[in-house]
C-alpha cells in the first residue's frame, strides 16, 4: 500500500503544523533530550529558509509550527552565507551545489529529516544504542495565517497544561510561549508575524502580551481533552491588564489541528485542495466542514487516499 500524499505548496510561503512521535515506550525525551532537540531545531531554522512560529517538545512527541519559504528567497549569496555558517567559513560550496541546496533548504521533508536524524544520532550515542528513535513519518497540516494560526499556536502552547505538567503555559520552557517569556525570544528564534492585521503595528512586547492573554483565555475553557488552566490563575492575570474577553473561538475539538489535511477559511481550504487534488486517486467531490465554535474556519479531513 502506498503512502497518503502529503499536502505541500512550493509556489508561495506556506505555514505548516508538523508533529512527530517517538517509537520508544514511555517518555524518552527528558530535560536534557528536550534541550538538545530544541538546540537542533534552532540551528536548522537558521540554515533552512524557514520561520519558526511556535513549538512544544513533550516527553514522547513534538510540535513545530513553521513557515516554509520558496526558492525565490534562497539567493546564491544567502545560500553561501548559510552554508558557511553551518559547516564552517573555510568549507567551500561548489557552484553546482548551490542549486541543490536551493531546493533542499526550502523543503519541509528535508528540514524534518535533518531534525530527526540529527537527534537520533545524538540519542543513540548518548545511550550507547542503535536503531530507530522516531515512529512513523511526521504529520503535517497546512494552516492559514491569522485567526487559524493563533488558535493553533494556543493549542500547541497549552499541551503541557493539558498534560498536567505545569499550571501556567509559560512555565514550560520547551514551548513557544515559554521561550518568549523565559528567554525573551533570544536571538529572534520565533517569528511574531502571525498574520493578524490588528497586531501588525504593535511592538513585540505588546504582541507577546496579547498572545499570552489569548492563550490564557483559551486555556481556561474546558475542551473535554486534558486539564484546563486554573480559573483563579486566569482571574488574577485578567486583573493585571487583560483586555480580551473569554475566547469563545476555541470551543472546538483539538483534533482539527492534528487530523485535518487543511484548515483555514473556506476559500483557503478550497484553493489549497485544488492545488493538491491531483495527488489523490479519489475522484469524489470533497466537502469542507466548518470547525465548531470558530466562525469562518473550515477543515478538510486528511484523505485516506492511496498514491500509486
């Protein structure tokens, strides 16, 4: 049986929510392992033409939210610059290699392969073992910027709260919000351009405040999956200056952010589907379903189509 097609777009910058689980039992990603995985992600984000918008590294899986750029962004000069920074200023890149790297450094699959293989080598050496570390190939969902993206980022940052690891999302340092609050977005690792017009003119600190507020209001809701933020904590945070009302837009099932093939407005989902439907062997008309509780947001379930 062939693999289900992965939805990708290479004609414009595109945001993806990517997820990968370990193949090992238990929770092999402890503090040291999470730190190393985070360092690998940070290093490769500077090598590839990718913006990191959010992340969360858990004990047996991880989430990344990234914007992959196109080959047009990968100029010869920038490729050479990144190559030398990655491999050393004395290492030369041959002219015929530049085009190969241009294709590779905008490729989501290559990006994830480098992350997972790099961590596997580290883990196996540290544990004196051989074999696989990661399970099946990673999942990916194409996400529209704006409201869909911000809701997704909140879902990702609330993973540690739902798992009962922390009471406040920013207390978990291996997450996007934790990195913003605890490390002040050191080295500009996280891109704060979330596609919300009303946030475009704000200072970075104000964007973080508004996003943190959104996460808290979202986390206070009972979605029926895992723990929620303590209402008293949220109440105290509101008194410190929250202006947003309770975020009703997050009253939906979290599975849309992991099991969908595409999420966004109806027009966005339709446009992306038209660009990838040739990869599917099914000729049936596809229905785009509204996501409950999120006005104007639609989803197309990942199709169980087999690619020959």
